C-alpha cells in the first residue's frame, strides 16, 4: 500500500444515497448502481488519491478520510430503496435523499402553482408536466375563455 493511502469512513446513518460522491471521485472508488428499485452505493476501503472531493461533495458529511491505519474489510456497501416517480412510476430516488431535499428546499419552491410536487417526478415527467403547463398557459393567453 502506498504511504498516502487513507481510509474512507462512511457514516451509514448520514448517507442519503444522493450520488454526489460518485460523480466527483476521480479514481472511481465510489460506485453506484440502480437496479430493481434499489440503489447500491459501494465505497472502497481506502483511497490513494490526493483529493478531498468526496467529503466536500457530500451534503450530509457522511464521508470522512482518515489516516491509513489498519484497514478493515473490503469497504462499505449501502443499499437504498428507490421511490417511484409520481408520474410514470419509474424508480426515482432514495427516500432519504428526498427527505433531505424537502428539509433543504423552501416549501413554497417544492410545488408549482398547480400544487405539483416536482421532487416526486423524474426529469422526463418534470419536463413533460412543465411543457403541458406552458402549453395550457399559452393557449389561455392567446384564446381566453
């Protein structure tokens, strides 16, 4: 093992399965797979990269890098149940992630003027819902009842 290797410590109680860490890890030591309405996040036991991107990207401070010491096990694997999109029913996001977003995003922003909870929609359904809303608005402006 290299002298610059550090332990990757994951606090499973804080992780929300948001995928932020997987998008910033330059070595691909944190991976994510979605399958069968479940999200699996795999964290390597050690990191030899000279960066602090994953702890910095984590919105809940669930990741810590510690000096090498004795490495235990093969790493950490966390599994999250994925909620279904409110529009099409496709797997969307872990409940923990949606709860975190609801706490972080002001309530008046979480729903649109028609009361649609956009946090519960996948990107495709959000786009479709917004396009339909804009089309109705345009029609009402051009041809009022």
